[in-house]
């Protein structure tokens, strides 16, 4: 089939946006490839212990499956999952947890889809340096964050769906070491979600462009990305935003208060798209090893779902005692938005306990929004908050 000029431009843009920075990153990593390694390479996987080809786990409703329980010291270097589940929202209903060095409270707790870079229970391709959802159609979930442990590691999946997980395939590739340096912090990830409300009741983003916007000299009413205690460094976020109006969501500033700082703190942004390394209200697919937009909406304005990511690979945000990271939902928190995030960071244990995950029904995403649904979205949200059945997610 002959390519159109538009399709040729798309391919060219993809090569520039994806291959060029990726080749640069890979060439940098190749420099040390010949160096001697002093560890054992090991793997835990779902292979069929009988020698057959049933290389999978079956996970019943409400069952917690232990994927790996590793003794001693080491570093997990790669995780791969692929899943067959009859629940269309299994990416929100399967909960990934990770525990280091015998701890009883997980250092990682997130719905599996959101953790790997797929929001709203959807499946779509996604690529970054530490995380990827690969073909076919984003069904292969990959993580390359290094995860050190000194006395053991445990990884589990809980099936909080009412339906069986028919097949859960996985690799967990790791290095076994004699010991791990005390300078190696532990990997953490935390999922949060909220349907925000306008702080002062004036849901009109365009006020900020006319120069008469409200002021917001605090982070009190912001959406919370991260609230951690201890010593460590924050390394990135997947940010999933669903807008029930065509209004631009991206005037919200990111704010980071480190080690007890008062507002405005050492790190204060100028807008949501600015934090995600883009500009001028983007609505296009863009993939970079450190930042991008793997999922955007095709509706009026910014109505609907957008997925942004930003990884601080070259510029981690360091904290010695604690960190609070947040972002406005519209300038001065003037918008209703459905927001979900997964924050990723490293820190010295012990960590601050995470707030309990909402029940599965409360984690179900709001319906995708179009010109008709926009009139029903808020009624559906109120139903959901009141404990009713959310339209679009009715049980069979």
C-alpha cells in the first residue's frame, strides 16, 4: 500500500521521537557491557513444573498468588507479565505488591495496569526507559526498574475481580549477590486516585487566560502524587487524567515540598504539560525514554482520557527526611477531573504506610466521555460515590 504524505510524516516523527533518543541511551549503556560481573543470574517464572506447556498460573477470585519469594541479597532487574482474564477491567482489579527484606507492609502496591503504564483498565502500546507495554496491542508488560534487596524479596498478585484469572504468565529476572551495599535504597511505587472538585466552586479554566484567575498560595487542595517519609529520591510518575469537559486540564502547577519546606518550596512548576516536558496544550502521541503521551483523546478540546508520564532518570528529586509531591487540577484547583497516578521512588526503609486501596468498585474508571456522555458523567460519578452501580460497569 502506498504511504500518504501524512503517514510518511508520522513515521518520520516516530523515528525522531523514539529511535534517536533510544539509540543514544542504548549506546551509553553499551559502554560498560564488557565489564566483569560478580553475581549469579537467576529467574523465577511461571514455567510448567511437569515439563509440559501449561506455563501459567490460574488465580481464583480473591486469591493472592505468590509470584516470587527470594531469599538472601540481590537485585531484580526485569519483570515481564502477560495475562488472560475474562474481566475487561482486570488491569484495575489485579493488585501488584512487593515486599523487601521481610517487611509486612508492601513497598509497592498498585493495580497492575496502572503500574506498567496502562490507565483506566485499557490496553495500548507504551514505551519508556523503565516501563513498557509491548505488542501484541500492549499485552506484554515489562519493568526495568532495578529493585535491590538485602535479606529477601516477595512479589504477589491479588485477584480482586469476581472472575478467575485464566492465565498469568511471568518472568522475574534477578541477580543474586553475596550482599548489597547499604547505599542501595529500596524501590517503592504507590497508586492514588481521586475525582477532584473545584476548590472555590468556579469551574472555568479560561479565567486564568483572561488574567482574573484565583490565587493558590498553598498545596493544600492539590491532587497528591507522593507523600513519603525517610531518605530517598523520587524518580517519576504515570499520570492518567480524564476530563468531563473540553476545558484544558493543564494549567495545574506541580509542587514539591522537601524535608518540611513551606510553600512554595524548592521545586515549583508552571503548568501540567510543562512538568511533562511538553508545551502548548499537546494532543498528540509522543514517546520518549523519559517523558511522553502514549494515550490521548480525539474528542472536542481536552474532553476525555490522556496519559502522561515523566521519569526523573537524569534528575531525581532527592529528600533526606520526607517529601510531599502534588499537582493542581487546573489553575488554583478549579476543575473536576478523574485523576489516577502511580509514583515511583527509592528510599531507605522503613517507609510510611500507604493509605488503604479503595474497593474494586471504587477503582473502576469513570466511563469514556463523548458528546452524549458528557451530560451523564457527573450523575454517574455521584452514583458511584453514593455506592450505586456505575453505568458502563454493570455486573453481568
